[in-house]
C-alpha cells in the first residue's frame, strides 16, 4: 500500500492547488483557514450565479433573499439549490439564493446588514454566526416551537446553538461536525496498534509502533497546528481556564510548560512529519494522510470529503477523540463540535417563510442528500444512516458531553495567535525546546 500511494504523489502534488475544501469546518477549518489565525488562504471568490437562476426577483420584498457561505459548485451548494427550487415550487415563494463563498460572506455580510440590504437569512459557522453576527439575529424559539422542530433535531447541537445564542435559539444547525484525530486504519493494523489511544501514554506507544513500521505517526500544517496546543491545554485545564490563560497572557502557568514538554517530547521522538515546519494547508492532508504515508491528523469530520478523490474508496477511515492527559480536567468526552447554522435577519419581513426554507434544507430529503453528497453528518435524527467514511465518527460524536469552541482556546487572543502558531510549529519540528517555547510566549505577551 505504501509504495502504491507514493506512486500517486507526483500527480497529487499537481492537484493540490485546484482542490477546495467542502467541509467549511467548525469555526474556520475550510479552505480559508490559513489566511488569518484560523482561516486558510485563498477561499474561492464570491459566486452569485444562482441569483440569476431564481424563479422570480426576491429583492423587491415579495420573496426571500438568502446569502450562503457555499459555492454553487460545491456539493453543499448544489443540494441547497435543489432544496430552494423545491421549496419555491411547493410554496410559490421565490428565493434569491446568492452563493457568496467563505470570503464573500465573511467580508460582505456585516457591511450589507449594516447598510440595510434586504437579506432574510444566511448561513455560516455556529460560533461566527452567533458571536460575530449575534446582534443581527432573530429569536427563533417561537418558530421552532410552532413546527415542533426539536422533535427530530440533533439535541446536542440544538443545545449548543442555544448556549452560544445567549440562552435562546437564534440559529438552526446543519452539516454537523466534530474535531478529533482521524487516522488510517490500515496503518494502525500494520503497525500492530490494536486499539485507539484514549490517554496520552497510549498515544505515545501507538506513535512509536507506527514509526517503527516505517510511517509518519502525525502530520499537521499551518491551518490546524494551533488546535494541537488548544486541545492539550484544555485537556489539562478545561476550556475556561485555557481561555483565561491565552487572553490574559498568563504564560507562566504550569500547564503551558506541561503542554510544551509533551510536544517537545513527541518531536524529539520523531513522531511528527518531517515537513511540519513547511506544510501549508492542505499539504498535510493531501500529500501525507491521503496518500498513506502519515497515520494521524487532528482535523474535522469534513476531512474525508475534502480528500476523497486523493485517498480513494479503499481508504479505511478511523476516528478517535483527543486523548486524556494525566491529571487533566477534561477527558475524551470533550471536543470542538458544532456545524454550520442558518439564521434569520432580525429585520426580515418574511420570517415564517424563511424558517420553512430552513426546514427544507435541514430536515428529511435534503438533509439526507447533504450527508450523502458531502460525506457529512446528518442533522435530522430520522436520517440515521451515516456515510461509511464516518462510521467511526458516530461513537465519538455520541460520547461528547463538553463542547470546546474552535481551537479549544488557542485563538482567543488575536494578538498572540500568530506568535503561538509560529512557536508551536517550531516546537513540533524540533527547532526550539519547551523552555524556549514558554519564554517566547512570555516575552511576546508582556
């Protein structure tokens, strides 16, 4: 397997530039995650072609205007367009759906809302919608109650929406996702790793076996390396304390040194990709994990969809929650999970129609199709069949009790985000020691 995968490397490298992420991860884990602290470079340009396809003009107040984060060419965009068309055919309500892409909606939505642009509903990540754009959201509790929406909705995600909405429902989740370790089962089997690691010591032992078998145990890149830091810190402290440390530059806290030592130890043992210092997203997932040279990658459940053309149908996907650490506050029951959400502009004059459209997208036929076409997790609990690539994700998702925001606190101080990223990259590549890592953060945080 290893040799066959390597033969595909040259072809894969040529393909890297043309691939775009379809997952749109929790928070920022999509093709725009490397452009800023949590966004990659080169999100696709705004796509408004669907507006021309609308059945009738909607901007005149007689129909709905829907701004979407997806591209019309992505699986999600294609399924949403089908749902919109069926909704219009069934109800007679015209919908102007505008596929803005990640950059288009992140840069354009708030100025448009501030300018009074007629936008009835929009979608994006759960944290961005409810936190960054929270002031623009309509309370949806009465609309949800009137349609008994919660009856077949994912309870944990509805709870998460209410939590980030300040205790009330201001968005409806779809395309659920979870952030965890994804791994190549064939490599684990060849290396003699019989069970997924649940503790840091077990992860250490598994990495050694994988290295001895001739594979790279863990790969990562500039888009996700901060998550390694955030997860370990939150395993030790819980999210609230980790966030406080990061926000208030408390780099002398012992947990910072403990995290640094854990990763310095793994680096010294050769557990990380030799390209970790230079990997720019999506190099780690495309050229190492998908091609079978690296075994593990901390990423989101959108990953199998992003690399499906490179990994092939025979790739055996596994998933496990970030391991517990000795003496830690949180265990494997805690993770960043969420999804995209749909929200209604508080100034919309068509809230009931907008909520009906949301139901078309997130329930029944089109929720099922979204799952199938994008290798995603269904949000309607009556759609119980998950894509085979996500079989091992289901028990992880079902075991979660504690939700971390994106990066588990590592990006809660915008001034320190690039500093932590730079030094975490150096730490994992073996370029600096744990002491130097802590000293560098202390110096930058003064």
